[in-house]
């Protein structure tokens, strides 16, 4: 095997055009690096100023109402895209409701393999009844399409692509005619409980101790 | 009232639920739109939901039980009392701290309703509350909820009607008004629940009700709620060409309702489980079973094609599969227990069975001993045979043995079940048939759950002179017991005569005096009178003295009491007084002692129920 040793103390003995170009490149790179560093420092200071100028003032409310907070996330694309961030409280609340009315978490967390279908069926009744109660009490649901499933439906130009999803042989222009496979569901009204300030929504079912 | 009332508000202060309904008085004259108020309430610690009903329950939590700040309400950082759904939920697992059926205690003889006596079964550790305070707390919650939603139109400035059972005695009515007054709702007036139900039916018919009733009709209102059964008769007569409605009779306070039915079903299933498996059910399992039975009952009633509903009671631990208790409720059982048990086919001459009570009565509520609603109805119609004697538009056949209703209005969630409503009509029409009377028809279009609150809100509208008003007056005649002027016989208690002080059907705003009967009251010393009511003696005028009466005719109520204050008099001085009775605009009976000398007036108190029995 050949071994290459680099002697760093070596100096060019000749000074030709090649060396001039190399020196020039090094100088240009150094300048560019300096410029970037300075701009980053300046930008950082500006950000800090902005942050200290607007201290976060938490609004004091006795009862917290669940609202969907829209948060603007800086994205690299030139056009800013607004993404909705769901609040964990609403999700936790729903879990809590389902556990309370339907023992939902108990059911999901149980090892099914140990039981026969009859036992599971009995438990499923509790879960089904309770889920139906919780969902019906807090959501008003209706079908997206009022047509019979399996019937032919026509979607005209400008139909709501979020409410109707096209599948299969999608070609050509609207109006589209196809078979309604699933009628869809939509929530037309929702009545989630309000939570008091300081309510720990993460406790979806309190441990119970009987005295 | 500081400003013109914008809304007419009706509160159904029920035994198991409270409902608040309201109507905008400025929204135009013809068909007012009635709305039911969604009451914000805690449903669990830290969780608040709006619900159309406020369960009439109060929970007395242990200091360590509830986390700080978790009982906040939209209008208060910390709820003064836990009422509504949260109370029912917490109380279902800790019944010793749950106050329920406070309203029924208000009409319970022998109990002082301002003494902390509830929950009756609580250990000494729990600080109890009075039935009066519980009723006040429900009203207070409704008031605060309303004021939170309508800060511009506070409840104290609105027209307010509170409903009470028709069978409430003067003392219970007075307590209800007093509770309202105590929280600033002094403008509230009372309305009997069956009347409210009829008002709601009239309102609901959108003016068409005149085509469904005719002169000569007698409408029977059967109101079976969660805890009580209330009966009333309303006659349709004519006055100068207009239809007129008069409430002619009310029934007794019967503590029997939907809750009894659910419990009866649960005990049926429990017996079945214990027989099959040989295992004893714990109390929480019975409670869960009652709950499951209620849901199964509603399903079986609503879906006639179902033959049985499986019942499952889950274990309390986190293991759901396995430890469950399984049974079923069949249609046969439902029919046997509810239809035959609560609405059996009986003759109109049958009387509710009662056996002498054993033990201390004041330890619990005097629940009806006979669960058969039809027998209570038979007794009521037989007793009230003379209710329409004075109305020339109503003619009962000569041979009649009971009052013949021609129309029936049902109310209360229980009677939503078609099977039960049908049975009730079948029994009633069977009685009518035996006397060759035409069958009574069912008045359609009533909203059985919310009718009372809606009718109460509509009543505010009626009081403004818009729409027909049901005439009524007092539903009973009232008497005080006076010792008769016969020579005393050693060893025998002096004979008591009943002196009529308020006749049947006394109208609101009227007053009657008894100047001929004088009493000497001693200043500073409390004087008690025995007090009686009669729902059947319609002809006794003020001052009538009864020497003898049957138990069926006169019902002894709690004693009434008066203490003449010492101001302006010397202690021990005897003041000659006579009695006076008035029915206030609010709808309460007011008894006064009037001084013969200077016409000074003192109020006679009803709510002195701490009888000798305590």
C-alpha cells in the first residue's frame, strides 16, 4: 500500500497562475463567510428585541372555552401556509366522555385474546350503548349525501371536493356521475363541555377509592 | 320592578328535574314563541355543560373530595352548592351525601322544612341541609344562570311563574314563595302543574283548542312525573258566549312516579339474577341495573318489534370484559311489572290499599303504599263526584257513581310510553262504559316532558290578558279546630269542631273575615290551632262549624301557630281577635288574626311543622 504523507510545513517553491487563483478563491470565501456571520448576528438581535417588546399576557378567565387556535407556522415556501393545530384538550375531553359513558379506554386496553365471543359481546353492548349516548349528546351528525348508498349520483362543476371524494376511474370533466359508495358523515353541531381553569384534562378517568 | 318585564319566565320546580322556559313579551301578540333555557351546570368536577333540565339534586361534598377550583361556574369561581347533574352523578356513588326529592318533603306533615334534616340517612359527620334550602338552591342556580345569559334582563325584573303540584297544601305553597323571595324573586306567582300542562296544550294548539273541547266537557289531567302523580279536573263551561275553563278538583299528593317503575323493574331482574346464579347483588350493582332497566324500558316502549333487551352491568374495575353481570328484560316482564303493576284493570269502586304504618313516620317520605295508579284515579273520581254540581253546563247522569271525564290530558315523561297511556285510557273508558257514558278522548299534541315549564311561561302571557285563563281559586276549603262549648267530661278530650275559615274556590286577591268568632290570644304566648283541609266540601261558607266529619272528608294538616308580639302591649295581656283569610295574588293562602280593638293584624304561620312527633 502506498502511504501519502502531507507535510504542512511545505511552502510552494514556485508561484504561478494556479497559485494566484487559489489565493483569490480563499480570500473570496473568507469574505462571504464574514458577511453571513454578521447578518446572522444582526438578525438574531432584531428577533430578541421583538420578543421582549411583546410579553405574553395570559388572559385570565374563570371558564376556559375550547376554541381552535390557529397558529401561523413559518414555512420555507414563499407563500405562507396556514396550518391549524388542534388543541389537545378537546381530544382529551372526547376520550374522557367515551370512557365515562362507554368504558371505551377500559375496552381498548383489555386483552381480547383471553375471552370468548360471548363475553366480548356483552362488553361490546356497554361500549356501543355508551358511545352512542356520548356521541349523540355532544355531536349532531348527518349524512353528507342524502342519496341512497349504491345509487347513481352526479356531481356538477364546482362541487365541494372536501365533502365528496372521487375514486376509481377519474377522467374527463365535471359533471361526474358515479355510484355513491358511502354516504359520508358530517357534524352539523357540536356541544363539548366547557372546562374550568386548572382542570386537568389529562386525567380522563379518576382512580376510584371506596371508603 | 325597576323596568318593564321583557320576558315571561316559567319555572317547573320538579321533584326530579327543574326546567326553565321563557317567552319574549315584546315579540308580538298572536303566537308567542316559547323557548326552553339551556341551563349551564357542572356535570363532573371541572366540567360544565348546558342542559335543558337541571336535575333537582344537591350534593354535600366532603372537604377533601373536590379539588380547589373545580366547581367554578360561568358566574362564580366556586359554586355555593353542588346542584344539578354533578350532584346526581356524585350522589349515585355516595348516596349518604345526596339530597333528593327535597320538594316532596315540603308537603310532608310532621316535619319542619327549615330544619336541616336532609339527607335523611346521612351519618352525623355530614352537615345536613333543610328541604327549604335545597329548593332555594335550585332556584338560585336557575336565577344565576339566567342573569349570566341575560345581564340586561335580570330574572328579578321579569314576569315569573313557578309551578307547584296541585296537591301542595298552603304551607308548602308558602314555603315555595318564601324560597323565591329569599333570593330576590319576590315577584314570582304560583301555578298548579296540571293547569300549566293544560295551558301548554292550549298554546301548542295555536288557537285550535276551541275545536277540540266543547261546553260540558270535563278534562282530566293525569300528570305522572318522576316522583309524584298529580290529578286535576278542569271543567269547560260557557260565559257570555266564551268558553271558560274552571279547575274544579285536585287530587291528593301521591308519591308515586317513574322512578318507582324503574326500581320495580330492577328488583324484578335482581330476583331473576339471584335465583339463577345464586349471587347477591351489591347496592351499586342494583343502581347500575336500575339505570340499565330505565334505558331498556324506553327502548322496549319505543320499538314494539323488540321482544327483549339484554342488560349488562359492568364491573367497577378497569377490566370490562369478564366481570360483567348479564341478564335481560323481556316484554312480558315489562308488561307484567309496569302495566299490570302500576296500571292494573280495577273497578271504579276500588280503593287504594293502605296498611297501618309501622315505626317512625318522619324517618322517610310517606311513599304511596299502593303502586296502582288506576286505583288512586278511581278513588279520586269517586270522591270528586260532586265537583261539578254547581256548574249548570255539566250534567252527570243520575246513576253515576263517579265523575265522568270526557277528555284526558296526559303529562309527565312516564306517559310517553304508548302502552301505559293506552292502558290508562282503556281502564278509564271501561269505567265509563259500565255507566253507559261515552268514552273519554285523549287530547293530542302535548309535549309531556316540557309542558309544565312551557305552560308556566305562557301563563305570564295569559296574565297580561292575552288568551283564556283557567279559573280556579283554592282547591280546598280550610278549617281550624276549636273546642266545642260542651261541658267537660272527665277522662275525655274535649270535642273539637272544625270552623271554616276559607271556603272552597276562594279567588286570588279576595279576603274573608270571621268577625263572629272571637278568640282571646295571650300576648307573648304562642297559640296553636289544629288545621284541616277538605277537597270535597264545596258548600261550606266562612264561619260554618262542623261537629262531625268522616276521615275521608277532612284531612288534618299541620298545626298553625300565632304568637302576638309584645310591642305596645303588656306580656300576659289577653287580646280579643277574630280570624281572616285571604288568597294573595301570588296564589298563597294567608291567615291573619285581627285585633277587635284597633284592627291590628298579625300573620298566622303555617310552617311550624316541628310537631310533637319529633
